[in-house]
C-alpha cells in the first residue's frame, strides 16, 4: 500500500472504510459502529481476516459502520485496499 484508500458510504446497512499504510506497526483498527456492543468484535475479526487474505500486514483502518453485513465489510475493505495500492490485490475477471 502506498497511499490512502476509501470505500463505502454512511448510509444504513453500509460501512465507510479508510485505510492507509502503518509502516512497521501492524494492523490498527479504529471502529465506530451503531452496533458496536453486539457486533464490534465480529466486525474487527472480519477486517483482520480480510487484510490477512489480501496480504496486508501494516495498515491503519478507520471504519464507520452503519450495520453492514460481513460480505459488505469484505467488499468495501477490498476496494479500499485496491484504491490505496498501485498493484491490484484481487485478480478481477469476467466469466
């Protein structure tokens, strides 16, 4: 990752994610969520797992959640990482 990437909205059932490099400091997640008490740990787990899948080891993630499903969190995070990277981390293809 070379820069900052942002994806998502602040609409209901969505999440806005901003990601930037965190050189040598590992993964830091700052989460604000309307469902923090019920699902905060699950949201953080989805973010960490997706970053691992994408090969990201040092990043600062700021997530503002409005009740997004796990699949939405993964999609928004993947997009934010791609926008922050010069290289695409997902081999997109049309079938």
